[in-house]
């Protein structure tokens, strides 16, 4: 037996209200988000803000003094790109549930987002540690030597 139209409409309105509240919470969280990533040579830490904008650059342990301008530029770009990628993936994961079909209201089919078009193809690649390491990661070469990354 099918549900009366008023009941289905009531469910749809309740789900819409819940979705609007969840989107607002997610937007507030995303406005506060940031990611910091170390370059693979551990010379630079780049921080990006919620829209992937560069929010900070730190030159660590005066390593920049022994680097050529090209090496330093490469380290900055590597760290900034990796941080932006982390932010893009974070946004993608946070927003994905809002595109899914409704389990309570079959008429709400959901929609497909083209994440690759929005953020570029890199965002869809497997996330098993990017080439640049973030602050919490330990470089593979330290693992191989049994070192914990503390200097």
C-alpha cells in the first residue's frame, strides 16, 4: 500500500530541513578548516585555508639558506600543492553525502558532482600518502631506518 501524499510530503520536508541543517554545519566546519603539509625535503611547511588559498609558508630549520632559488621554489610549490590537494579531498568527503539519493524519499534521487572538473584529476587518485608528507606523517625513508622522524 502506498503512503498518502501528505505523509510523503511531510517526510520530504523533514529530510529537507535536516539536510539544510547538515549543510550549514558542514559549511561552518569547512570555513574553519586548514591543512599544513611539509615538503618532502622537510624544508618548507605550507598551510592552505578553506578555499585552498595559501595561508602560510614556513621555512624550517634554516634549510632554505643552503638551497638554490629553484630548489626553494620547488619545495614551496610541492608543499602548497599537496596541502591544497588535502583540502580539496576534505571538501569532497564533507560534501559527498549531500549528493547521495534519499533513503526516506525515493523521489529525491541525488545528483552527481564532477569532482574532477571542480578540483582536477589528482583529487580522485588514491590517497595513500601524497608525495609530500604532512606534519603527522613519517617519511618512508625514516621508517626503513627505524627512525621516528624526531630530530
